[in-house]
C-alpha cells in the first residue's frame, strides 16, 4: 500500500471489442429461463451447460434502430431495476435509462440526447427520483452530464458542467438534498484529474468541485458513502508503484480529503467499484501480472485507509471485476473473464465471504463475447447488466438474474437464471466502448 498526496485524475480505458450474438429477430427483447447446476454456465445461444437446454420466450420488444452498449451501472429500489447505458437509436449517441421489473422483463426506456453525442455511465436513486450521469459533447469537447428523472421515466431536469477540455461523470451517489458525481476533468489539455462534483439535488446548481491528481492521468470510477464520509475509487498514473495503480480516496461531505491510498505493482492495477460495510471499505477491480489479468478484491480500514488484505481470483485467463454488491451476508463481484484463445469474453460473478473467501462463481456466456458491467440485487435476486455483440454486427444489452437459494449464501447449486436480452438492429461502427 502506498499513500499519495495530490489532486485528482482520469483515464478512459476504453477498448474496441468486436462481438456477436444471438441470430434472432432484430429489435426484439428475448426472455429466457433456465436452471444451472453448481458452477454452471448460462450460454446465450440457448444451452445451460452442463444441464438441460433453455426455453426462450419472446415477451416484449424495444425497437432501437442503432446499437446499444454499456450498462455500466445499475440500481434497484426493490420493486424495479434501473440501468443506464448508451444508445445510437437517433443516429448519434444518446444516454438511455432502462427500467426492468424484478422478473427481468423490460418495462420501458427513456433517452436523453441532442444532435451531438451523449453517453450514460452512472446511476443512483433516492427512492423518489433517479439520477444518471455521463458525458455530453458540447461541439468541441466532452462535459459532465447529470439528468434527474422520476421513477416513471419523466425528465425533471438536465445540466452539464465542464471546462475548456474534456470531462466526464462516471458514477453518482447522493441523498435527498445533494448529489455527488465522481469522474475526471482534463487539465490543460495534458492529463486528467479525479473530480468530485457536488450538486444541489433540487435546482441542479453546482455547489463545489474538488480534484485530486498529479502530472499523469488519474480517473475516478465509482463513489459511495456511509452517510458520514464519501469514498471514491479509480486509477492513478501519477502516484503509486508505477504504471497505473488502484486508488481509494476518503472525503468529508464538505469535500475535504481525509486520506488516500494506492495499491499496485509494476504491470498496472485499477479499481472499478467501492462499497462500505461496517468499518471496512471494499474495492474491486483488476491486477495485471506478467502473464495475465486477475480479478482483484481489496479490504481497507475505513478510519485510516490501511489495507487489511487483498485477494485475487485467477481463472487462468484474463479476468476483470467491474462492479460489486453486498446482500448483508456475502459480497458479489461481477465482470468478465476470457473464455477462449480468440479473446472472447463472458460475464462472470464471484461470491465472497467478508473475510475474502470465494464461495462460488458463475459464468454467463454468449455465442462469441460479452461482458458483465454492473451488479445490483434485492433479497436473494442478483441482477447483472451486460453488453455483447450480435451476429449481424449490432451491440446489445442483457440483464441476467441469478436467484440464489438460501438468500444468496447457501451456494450456487441449482440457481435459477432469468435473462432478458435486448437485440437492436443496426451496426454501431467504431463506437463500442468497454471499460476495463
């Protein structure tokens, strides 16, 4: 563990990924139900490996004339699941808010967009309203975008903020009066700093902006709070062991930095999600070795930032954790893992005890490649938002539901999986982005 003193950063870590998927009717929401055995695999082509084949139902549709990708954040109020993503339905990228019921059925989608390009990255709800954040192109560069919605999908307001260069909102957290967005701002057109932006939740006024970073690129990827302090995680190239490192920062609610810590080696590491459980903070992401990439889970002391332990999950191939959820008993990390030498990926979930013991894992694969981007849950239901590619060249979003017997702590055996797969129609050429 290394402590760094500075301001703030960002790096995009975007990767072009050519993915293909189910050869079914365009613009069709396909609902699948299956039961997989212990350590089983859901195969989006219709097979539950190693148990019986899936049965597909075509229950609903969402017509999107363009590609859809992302699903990097998900939130549930226990009644519905909401995900934020990016859609090319209008011919340019738009932020899209998608509502699903607790069975994984598509309910509606709402888009926010202009003639320029917008992207959706983060979502959070206070029980009454939903807030989404991302980026909006202003004709010259990208600004931080914040949109407030009712739970029925009506837009309350939208606002952007930014400087002379590109900025982005990656994740959001708040309460009834204020919301905080973490992401990055570009400084002097040279490097990115982690940015924490505080907004008035009623009139969308920017109340303050704080930064952390150095001379290289730094980026905030996620944010959470215990009600007394704010915790943000991401990546830093300015501090740490060299290359990029996993960074965790604790802030007061008024924006004062209380401490920051880094973790990493010489090959590159990063944090994608942060959760507070009791007096501990957990971050998940990835650790790069000379041979491969490992899923990474780190536990920290919330008072002083001391690292308590770190655990890696090695599948023998490249694995990255992107999101995390806690059900009161277990921690669940989701991301992607490589499934063949052609570098195709599958959505991947691992359950952990609070002492860092991995208790089970499951894989959701598609005919070629797909990624798990966000996880949320309610009771014994776990929802994973994925994106993948169709055989016709379009990109699509899948919501996967795992129902874990015994409230999520009795193991993965015979876990029910419900999948809602959104198939859009047209090719999204050159715009597919995948966060590491």
